[in-house]
């Protein structure tokens, strides 16, 4: 990284430090008026807003998949906003267009797919994947996904007028291949959705089995790897994902597992998209593809590109290993110190059920844990999305409840 970028990062980090360490005040509800708001009141609200977001940097933050982002990626986000290009006209922004293609090529190679584009989130990616499946369907309208799949699958099916049928899971939140096989034999599906990192427990469905069954019934296979896909760059975890190249599509959220700012999601697929039909786009030099995203700029990929260029893939790998190691340590300490029922996953989520009357509502309200349910059992959930989250800090928070 050259000296100019280093200086920019240094100045940005200094500004962040000053903002996040300053005395914070309560946010004021400011009215929207014809004139500008009082500057002191506005600064007070901005200060409180920064304080609210600063919770992600805490050692005890494990409530949700919203990690602290790096200064490097934040700089990329800032540059994207300043650039404000629209890649529906790539000829006007050749540098931005080349960077987009570079990062797409890299992601396609990592996830063993041929094509891809960025989207604002995996809810959009799941919708588009099933839309593509429907465009190539043989009139089937049934979609199978595990009962632990993300709610966006149900939402996508409702939008597309498809019938979602949930498939049973095992005690660790993973789809049961025998149940999927039986469902397909009863009614051949349009698509099967496998989840690599369920939203509650972080479980990875048996992808190899899903591949085999989807091929047997000529169904579109989509893998929702929004959370768990982060592990794909770790050589020691590649076996978790099976043969990704056999899936028709896959989505991933760098803003979850790779500590990138929102929006930052990717939809990858094996067959190229067709050009849009019957669309009046005579004001554009290139006909848009048949995809959900329209106007787009660098906000979807410049933060990730700058992270990879400025820090390197190895640094990203080490951050992932760090948070996975903290999740493993937390799970191990819970097992040693309690008789609680522990649900561990390979993706950095630890859930636990307390077999007695213990109320952790205060810790939930503080953003330390969240609440969820696995097969009807209420659990508390610790998400190790940020490399800042420390197992020792979470154990210390739980100490009064042991």
C-alpha cells in the first residue's frame, strides 16, 4: 500500500478514535424543518448514533451477525460514496468497472462458479436465485428448504408464487437428507435450498447429499451461504461445503463473515444471465442483464476490494480463525463450568439451553447474547461475527448466573 493510502487510513482511524472515545450524549429527536437543525443538537444526535454503533467493537458483543468493520473497508465505503458511479454505464467508469470484474473473478474462483454479480443483501440474492430457477422450470412450483432456513426463502417464495415446503432437521439444525429424499419422491421440486450457516445455530446442511438429490430430480440447487460462506477461504474448512460447483447458484454476505460494511453481498451462478427482453433502454450503451440489481456503484464491492488489496487474504483468514477460535473457547468453557445443553457449529455460533430457571434478559438487552429456538427449545445465542469478541468477556458476563 502506498504512502498516500496509509496516510488516509491513519487520519481516518484517528477521527474514528476521537469520535468513539468522546463523551456521548443521548440522542435528541430533531424535527425536520425548512431550515437546518441546530448544530449542537445535531452533533449530539450524531454522537449518540456513533455510540450506538460502537457496541459492535465491544469484547462482549455476540448478539447478532453485525461485526465491527475495519478502517480499511470503511475507507473503501467512503471512496465509493465520493465516486458515486453507475456501472450500468461501465464505459464511463473504466477503473471502477475493472475493479468490479477483478473481485467477481476472484469470488467465482473461490466459490467454484462461473458468473456472478453483487446485490444489496442475501435476501435479494435468494429471491433472484429462485427467480432464475423459475425462469428455467418445467412448471414445477415447489421449493424445499430446511425448517431452519433463513426467513428470506419463505419471503422469496411468496413473491414468486412458489410453494415452500420445509424439510425436517436434526438436533443440530441440519437438514435431514432422508426427509428431503422422501419429499422429492412424493413431489419433484422446482428447487432445493441448502443452507451453509443456519441463522440460528450456524449449522451447515449436508451439501453433498443435497447435490445428489437435486441431480436425481433435475431440480435447481441453491446454496444460501450468507453466513457460513466466510469459511471457504480457509483450507482446513473447505470440506464442509462439498462440491460447490455442482450447485446452480450460491450467495454469500461479506458484511457478515468478512467484517465488511453493508451492503455487500454476492450471488454466483453457473449459467450466464440472458439480456433483458422488451425493455426500453435506448439511453444505455449496454443492455442490462436479467437480474434484480439495476443502478449500482462501488458501494457493493470497493470496501472488500480495498480490504484484500490493503491487508491481503492471509490477514482476512487470520481474523476468521481468531473469531472461530474464540467461539470454540467459549463453548469449551461452558461445557467445563455448567451442565447446560450446548449447540456448537463450525461457523462461529454457539447456542446454549439452561436446564434451570435462569433469566438472561439483561444480557440480551445489553447486546451480549440473543434469543432463538432450535426444534422448539428456547436457547441463548452467541454469534462470533467480530474478531473483537472475546470468550473470556462473555464468560465473565455469565459468571453471576453459574
